[in-house]
C-alpha cells in the first residue's frame, strides 16, 4: 500500500519536473529559431497538444497507482 502511494507521488513529481523541458522542446520544434515556422497546419496543432497529453498521462498514472494502493489497503 505504502509503496503504491509513494510510487504515485514520485510519478507525479517526476512528471511535473519534465513538463517544462517537453514544452520547451515542442516550442522549439514548432517555431524554430532561425527560419520562422518549422511546422504548420494540422501537424503544428497536434504538436502543440503534446504537453497536454503528457500532463494527462502523468496525472492518470499517478492517480491509478494511488487508487490501487488505497484499494489494496481497503480504504476505497
């Protein structure tokens, strides 16, 4: 139980710390630095949503680990 709770919190902490480099990388890939736009249209839109999907994945993984630990303990 405690392992699952700690694992969930660790997943969330690591994910929160990785959001900034991922968002910076997406910005760099989407807009570039030398010649303006690198990606446009639908590909640019999907690329712009990458940090959102990463955040949702980290959140759902952390919540799933935490809920699993609470279920094993009989709290939920």
